[in-house]
C-alpha cells in the first residue's frame, strides 16, 4: 500500500534530470501566510535556495522538520501548526523513507546555507501530480519561502511529468492555510475524504469532525 501523505529518494531514480538538482537565486519578498501571522521575518535582498531530491540519509532531519512545522509547542513559532487540532506525531521515519524510495514520488528538499529548511512530496498520478508533506521550518515562515517552494514544485511536475494539474488535500478546518493556497491559485472542490481516526501514525485528533478537502490547481 502506498504511504498516505498530506498537504495534502536514495540511489537510482527514474525521471528526468531536472528533478535531481536545480540551483536558483531568488528575491524573496516577506509575505504573511495568514491574516493573523505576527512572526514575519526579514529577508536579504537575494537569497540562494537550493532544491534537490532527498536521500535516505536525510530522513531523520526531514522527520524533525515536519514535526516542528505542525506538532507540539515548537510548531507554534510558525503559523502552520496543527497543535490545536492534533497531538502526537505527524509522520515517522518509516513513512518518510517510504516516500523517499517510492519510484512514483520525489521528496524535494530545500536548502539554504547547507541546511534543510523546507520540503515537499511530489507524486506522479497520471495526468496530475499530488503535493504533500509540505513543511517550512517555523523560523523561516512568513518570509516568502513557501510560495517559492510551491512554485518550483509546480514547475518541476509540469516539466518532468507533463502534469496538467496539482492536487492536494488539506484538513478542512484549516481555513487560514486553505486561504493561503487559494491565493496561490488552488480552488476548493468540496470533495472530502475521512481523517484516519484510530491510526496514531497520523496523530491523535482533538476533535471528532476532521476531514480532508481536495484542492486543485490547473497548471499552465
């Protein structure tokens, strides 16, 4: 069974070289992700951001990154926290390693200054791609890095897989997060899927009405 991931890697990998490593120098404008975000960071006029495929050696760092962005008190330093909705883990080493080694997925690692500061999963699903496991270090949130990462992810799936749409699933109660994706061109579909209650691999729910909503963006 393919590992379940949300937003919604080592050895030989299939697919075009465009996924393997790309260096871009971007001007990152500070942008609050949510209307109530108060931790907007200052950025320099030019920041080099490096994208590459994750390897199995990255798994421990990636697990820590995802957990820091979504769970526990540390996640409250940023605005993507799910700490009020879910306790427990969001992912684990086995789940991340499964994505790294899945031939139909790529876990994109984002580095600055040689440190991993963000990541996202890209999964090839025929004419569309799935975007999941998106995490930005809480200390880096609010500086515009997230929109750079998602734009690069969209470019890669268009160029590498010919994907015409990007899909993701988001907990429907995450109004602020959904609004941020809508500003990036994603639309709500109203199509829901159940939260995996009883499976603590995905966290311990703090309410009984959690569902995932499918968001879709047409890629030009």
